[in-house]
């Protein structure tokens, strides 16, 4: 029950008006405030889309088949930085002397082989910097989507220095704990590039595929996608990374099909809410609101609690959400609300007409 209440409040919060500029509320009236602002979104006058250049695949950029003298120099400096850090932490190591020991008996090909993975790590780091620059140039005009994509970007960006520092520690440990230069060379050659490559690949997918899909969506579709992302995170524990994989898996067409009914439901909900405010009988107005919440919110909560969704089976999840359609029921509620409004006393309808003429 508590979990459902938290999810319900999260749902209300997501679709509240201009979250960052909403009026301050106390603990006692938070729920009332959230309910009163349900389905109000930050609108923009026009759709702005940024052209996303077709960035080369990361593997095309990180080409290590040709190793240049500059690459060798940068890799050796990277080892030197690792040893200098170890020295600053109390381990006395002559970095220059140790590097000379490791390379003096090797020919150029052997040096290239030993440093290949370090060179790859450094090239990936440069590529990440380029992707971050490109990613920051992509404008997003819908605040909720902008917020979660920026959160993904920030998370990936903060992982980079941590990952680089871990590589430094690994190199320093290898050199300090091995007395044999052959053993050190072997361990340096075997350093894994997976950690930094994973950051690069996620950032590449975000910058090109995910943001490209999002920028092809209408504003109403973006609202629905943002709501779905929040619900999946709250109910099925989808992280931002999981949701990004989900969108990549189902692509633009699958995304549009999946959120079509949800986008329509959100629109109907907003229209019914407006009608409810125009119903004179408060009891009937509250009944309309209650019926909407049952048809709209409970429907999605029930579906997103299905075990199949918690398994991150993206195709099945997409199918479940696509087939969820409360709109027939919402249409009936809208017709009922419209009928109640139309059959109100003449004084009330006259006031509505007066309002319509003064506010075209």
C-alpha cells in the first residue's frame, strides 16, 4: 500500500506544472497540491530540434592498428603519472628509471604490444571528451526529458576520472608488487579496456541513437515517454541505463507505438479535468475525478507491476505497454462529464459562454 502511494505521488509529481517553479508547499498540503496540478506540463511555443551529426562508430575512431610515436609517448607518460601518484602516497619509485628498465631491452614492436591497451584507453578517453562536447550541444526543449538525459550524461562523465584513477592504481600496483620486469610487462599488456569502453559506448548510444529518437517525438509524445520512464523506474526499478537500453532496443517506431495510447490517455485526462472544474455540483465533479484516476492511473500501475516487466524483457514490455488502452473508458467519462456540464442550470452555462467569449 505504501509503495503504491509513493508511486501515485511520483506520478502526480512528474506531470505537475513547471516543477522547478511550483509554489512552495508544506507536508500537509503536498498531496493536495500535486493533485491540483495533475497533467499540467511546461509548454513551448514551437518544437525545436537539433540536427545530430552521424558520429562515427567508436571502434572506427579508436583505431589502434596504426600506433604513432605520439601514442607511445602519451602511454609512457600515463605510466609515469601512475608511478608519481604512488610516490606521493608514500611509495618511493623513480618513474623515469623504471620506465627505462621496462623499455630498454624491447624493440619497437614489443613496446607497441606492451602499451597497446594503454594507448587504447587514452584514445577512448579522448573520444569520450568529444562525445561529451557533442552531447552538450544537443538542445532539448522538454524539461523532464532534459533532466533524465542530463543525469545519465553527468553520471557517465563523473565515472571517467574515477576509471582513469583506477587504471593508475592498477599500473602502480603491478610495478610495485612485481620484481620481474617481464612480469610487469605482461601485466601492463593485459590491462583491460572494458571499464572505460563501457562508458564510451553508453555515451555514444545516448548522444546518437537515444537523443535522435527523442528529437523525432512530438511534445505530447515526449510527455508520455517521460511519464513512462518515471513509472518504470518507480515500479520495475528500471535505472536510466535500463531505460536507455529499452529505447535503443525498440527503436523510434516501437517507441511511438508504445506511447501512443498513453499520450492519448494523458490528453483525455487533461480535458476531463478541465470539464470537472466546470461542473457546479462538487460531488459529481469529485466522482468524475475518481473515475478518471481509476481508469488512468490504476490501469498503468497494475500493468507495470506485471512480473514480465521486472525481467527487463524489452520486447514483451513494449508489447504490454502498447496494448494497454484505457482510452475507451476515458472517452465515456469525458462524455459523461460533458453531459453533466451541458445539463447544468442555465445560469452556470451562461457564465461558461460568457467566459468563452471573453477568453477565445
